[in-house]
C-alpha cells in the first residue's frame, strides 16, 4: 500500500477502517522531513496490515484542530476510526513499529 495524502474533506473516510497511522506534518518542519523516510520504510514493511496517511496541517487546519494537534510531527494511530495511540516528535522505525503492533 502507498502512503496517502489526505485533506480535511476525506480524512475520516481514510481513517475509519482497520489500523491507520496518521502523520500530521508541514513542509517547513525539520523533524517531519526526518520522519518521512521512516514512514516510507514502515509502509514497505507493514503496508498490508497498516495504512499510513499524511495530513498537511497548514492546508488542513480543521482536522488538526479537531484532534488537538499542537506540535508536529504528531502521529495518531486509529483503529476502526477511533484514536488508540499518539506519538509526538521524531521516533525511530522500531519504536513506531512497536506502537503499531500493539493495535494489530
């Protein structure tokens, strides 16, 4: 599965089924740029079990506000549409994989 860029308009449709990792990010954010290749690797490793979506908080402030995102990157783990976990800031691949595996 490929990483999906989402917007305020389609966020809930993209996060309502299965385990989804939502990356709240912005193009100017250094740690967001650092975590991008980690998410690509995770998608390659876990893409059949976990969907990864990215939401640009500058362009989609409504969704970021709804989930109380105050700093980026913020990663929310959804399971069947409900937030079940949250990670703020850069994390290594192994830590993110551990977080996701708890919800599979």
